[in-house]
C-alpha cells in the first residue's frame, strides 16, 4: 500500500494584489499578421502594416481568419471523419498592441500571463525579446518577466505565436491537447491575458500538504528582487463556510532571489474533509509585509482536505471505499474548438455529469485549464489528468521526452494542489520505451505525493496492458492477463446473463483497477443537432449524412434511428456499469462516453450530444438508477423465460455513499406492460456498510400464471431512500398452438415461389448461414464505421411494436435483450430500394445508409409473402423467443390484416435469398 497525504490546495487560483491598479488586462483588439515565410525579425513586425484585427483572448478561428472551408458533403472518409474548421490557420502569427504602463508601476516587478496557447509563444516589447525564453506549454499558462522592458509610458507588445507541431507526442495527431479531431489546432491566446505588477518582494507560489491532523504544512515561495536581504512578517489566515479562522504570523528573513519559507497553519477544531458528498473548501490568504515597508504581497486561494489511498488494492478516500463512476472529456467544445477558461462552461460539463450520477471525469491525453479544477473542487469531482501524450514511440525522441518532463513539472506546479486532482496518468494507450515512462512517473511520485499515478491509461504493447507496472498506484485496463473487464469482449458472443462480474479477471490484482473506455457503442447521429453549430466548426459530417439520407428517402426515419440505436446503447451501458458494480475487486469505471465524440470518424457513442445535452434517449433520473452512489442490483441468469419456469434472482447493493445504509428494507416487484403487479415482496431488514457485494436476499417468483407472452418489469428499491433499479425480462408460453395450416412455412426459396405462384401465403425463412447479406449482430457498431470500416455493421433494430405481425411478440421499438438469440442467428437483408416498409428494420451504419431489414412482407404475383432472415426454424424447443416470433407472424398471416401492398417479383425474392456461394459465382 502507498499512503498519500494529499495536500490542501496549494496553487493560488489568482494572484490578487492589494489594489486593482496592480493588474492590467490586455484583453481587447489586437493587430494580427500571418508570418507564412518567417521572414524578418521582431523589429520588422513592430513596424509592418498588419492586415487583420481581432480580439484577444480569442483565436483566429473566432475572427474568421485563415483558409476557408472548401470540403463538400459526401460519404467520403474526409467528410465523415470529424467536424470541419470554417477557417484554418496553422503557422506563425504576430499579434501587436500598444499599452500604457502606469506611473506608479515604476520599480515594480512586471509579469505577463497568457493563460493558454498552442503551442509556442515569444514576447517582445518595442522589438526587444523578453528575458524569459520562449514558452512551449500546451496545458499551462505561458508566463514572462517583462520587468526590464516595461517602464511607465507607452509601449508596443508583440506576441509571436506558433501553433505548429513542435514535438512528436501524438499518434496521427490524436492526443486531445493538440488535434483537429476535437479541440482544434487554434492560433491565438485564450483565458486571462494580463500584466501584473508586484513589489520587489512578492509571493510567487504556495504549496501545502496535510495528513489527517489539523495542522497544515505550508511552503511559501517568495521572490526577493530588491537586491538586498529583506526581513518582514509572513501571515496566514483562512475562511470556511463564512467563518474567519485565526491568523498566524511569523517573522522571516529573505536572501535575494527565490526563497522558500516553510511554515504551518493550524485549523484547530475547524477541520472538514473534502469529498463528493461534502466538498468543503477553505479560502487561504497568505500575506508578506516587509519591515522597510517597500514590499507588500498577498495571495488568496482555495483549498480542500482529503486523503487518497490505494489500501488493499482498492481506492479509499478519507478512509472510506471510493468507487469512480466516470466518463471521459476529450476537449470537445464544438462552438469554440477550445476548452472554456471560465466557470460557466465547466459548470455545464460537471453539472450535467453529476445529474447523470457521475463523480469522476478522465481528461484523455490533456489537462484542462484552471476553471475546470475550480468547478470540480466545488462539486466534489475526482479528476484524472493526463500528460498530452498518445504515442506509439514513447522515449524515442530526446527533445520530445524533455518536453514531456517539463510539462509534467508545470502541471504539478500549476494545478497539483486542487483536491479534485486525484489521479494522474502519463498518457493514453502508450507504447514504446517503457523505461522512459517509468522514470517520468517515479520522479513525479517522489516530488509530488498528492496524487495516485499510473504509467498509462491502458497499453496495446504486450504485456504492459494486461497487468500493472511495478510502480503503478492504480491500473487502467480493458483486459487483464486473466480476462476481459468490459462487455465488448463477449456481449455479442455470450447469451445474456446478469449474474456475472469480473472477479475472475482480477484475482491477485495488487492495485486498484479502473476499467478502460467502457462502451463505445455507436448511436446513429442526431440530425437535429446540426442547427446547434453556430460557432467555428461546420458539422460537415452530419450534413453529409443528412444529404445522403434525404437522397435515399430515409431522412424521415433519422430521429427514430437515433432513438432506437440510442436505446440499444443504453441497455449495454447499463449492464456495463452494473457488472463492474457487482465486482468487489473493482474501483471504478470510465465510460467512453456519456456524451458524443465528434471526431475519429464521427464517434457519436453518447446518450448526450457533443454539447452535453440530452438526445431524449434516457433521462438523467433513469440513468441514475444504475449510476449513483447507491445502486440496488440483481443477479439473475437470463432475460427470457417460459411460463413453465420460475424467476429466481439474488438481490444485492453497491453502497458507495457517505455512510452505511442503516435498517433498510429492500422491496421488489414484478409488473406487466399495463403496470399490474404480478408478484412482489420485502426482503429482510438489514444494514449495509460502505462497499459492494452485500447480499440482500433472494427472489423466487412462479411464472405459471402468465398465459400469454409478456414483457415484465422487475423493480428493486430500498425503502425510505431514493434508490431503486429496474430491469426487463420476457416470459413466453412453454407451448404455442399450431397456426400454420393456411400458411406455407419453408426454408426453400424455390418451394416458396411455387406456392406463391399458386396464390398461397408463404412464410419464407431461408438458412441464415447460407444467405447473402450482412452477418447478424446484437451489438451495434463499435466506435465508428468510418474509423474502423472493417466492422461497419448495423446499429440495432427499428420496428413498430403495434404492428399486427408483432401483436403476440412483446417488444419495444428498439433492440432489447430478448432479441439477442434472433440477432445472433440471422443475416441482415440488403434491400434494393425503399419500396418496402419492413416489419423489422435494421438500422444501417451512417457511412452506408443502406435499406436493411430482417422481416419484410410483399405481394408476389397472386401470393402473399413474409420473408424473415432471423432463424425461426432451428431448435425451437429450446429457443422460446424464436418460437414465439414464428407464432406471432403465422397468426398475423391468418388474419384479414395481412394484405401486403408492395409487389416483388420472383427474381427479386431469389436475389434477396440467394446463397452466398451462388452470388459469389455470379459476381
């Protein structure tokens, strides 16, 4: 076990001077010119005529500067791959502005801060370079000392900003710190842009550490630029919940240059720990006053108290089990193309995530700006920060390696003390020279003990992704050397069961495990989202899809495509979360994703869109049933039953709340589609400690009273609490009557055509293993059919539950677990056009938008046909779902409602049902 005494917040969120005149904002209009040839130095650009003007903070994209978009809508990869910049400039740009330095700044130390820049900046005053070397951070402010160049009066400031790639840190420019895939490669400066004037002796940094006692160790970094030793008084005070805490004072003597003063602050009886349930923040004020009255400096910051450990291979916070319910944030901000630097944007992100029960966000291959940490601190979110690194060649370039080392030091200093900054990964899915990562991480573990560290957020380089590295404090993986820890590996291959967890894959795991990028279940893109793109990005990918749907007559189905595919994704995300929550040895899950990822092939894999708005698939309340501090859980063996069976389940609860659940009475019920309760009861009253795997009792309900096929809803609730959870199961009659007398049921196309020629009704069910078409799948497209074109499969079913053909086959309009057997034993038919309205339609992936179906009806000559490519012929005695669907179709065909109106020719039937070998020979 590695015990980390996480410090109170350290870094000043803003350096607040005693008077407003000590800060000069540089926000406003600047001259702008593009230096495409890199000809001439700063003196030339001091005097040159600048062709453009724009506001800083801001980007050239905001100003409409750069190459205009020429890409046209199409189903080509380039158009479908990501959002497109309306204006794009990558290169060197010069920004010029005149400023006036106040007279009372004479003799002051003057600093410039550019809160965020991509990638490289240089600063000149009146054509002379700042003494501070060029800055290269992607994730922290660029800071310059302009003391020797700025005297009272008028000056011209030049910013030279180069957003070209400086080092190879990213495979195919996918790392989200520097990419056009989500955050764009913008030029400019965002966030705070300001000059600050300090007295000759000033506080430049605060670092504090705490353990479980009420005494906080504080390291105050000061800069003595007076040219002589200085004495003075250091004062600390704090405020919490509107209450002022005592002031501490001590006399200090400072030599010239950088000085570190180690002191303490006693919280006394006012110690309150920070977590998701009580995110208590203190405001700390540090002040230095020189004895000669020549210098006075003050900082204000906020801090929180927490203790994060990896005790016994599990995450603990403040001595209590911690389970991370997380999603990713990949710098997805479609209006601006860059992360917000104010609180409002982050309140939207974290506030929405909290509504959906989340307590954790992983920042994939990037680090957010200060405002993100501030909001996360205030809401009690646990953040995982990553280096701007997603490389397959880690450690191969010494210059890139040094950049990463320097960037790590900057991140540690700039953001390291926020209580929300809990976890730190060296990057995403890293490969290469692992020894470099070992050196990088172990150095951070020595110099900054406020976080838990992992070498990489998974790795595809064997054997590194399958078991923790020796120095890892925690481990992120999708599959250990013992097996999968996410459903992607088996949801399509294994019959649905809700008893399993991942315990067998985690035997002997020495550190806490968080499951990696779970989900990635594609949802058909939402065409209604297009109108939201009013900023710097054109949704060319969505427009391309909309144009293709319109051309093919499918646009009226677009909303239904989104809802139906989204419902399938939702049931898969639910089981993913519950399976991890049933695993005692697991410490968290990181979904990919709660919201859409508009890059890498338009990976719309979220239940929310790229703006963190709902798509109407699942409400936040519904999602919280299986993603909240307390989740009632059931273990039951399958989703489908006959009325000759009993429904049996074991109830349990995952309690990762603030306290044990005392004297709760679990209650359960089974209701049908009308809401009528068929069974129910109470389980023994109990007290549940914090943790998971706590059994509540067993459920045993007879199903013999159910005479017709039904979809049932199971509900497990904890009385006296808001916590409840629901599941669907399906019950079918153990036997069905023979209703095939008036219908020819056959697997043979030739036999079907002969019968149709005689005017008969035919249910044609060809052998799906031999039939042309697409392989049937239960799970939808993984991630994106553009990014991974080899698996460009379907995205779920769409049907009308009220269609008379489905009257005796209970279903929603979308795929649910009862369809698993049918989908995995099927071939999807590719229809030649949209003449037919399928009884059961398959939603094609958006890169193709073909006319797909599993059940269609048609008039063929004088005959009437239903063509079904689900297997309704084999092993029906052990496949109650297939048996019931066959029964429902046959019964429909025996009614007056069965009157297909669209005609197909025998040749068209032959084409749809041709055997694969025969089709290959023809081609």
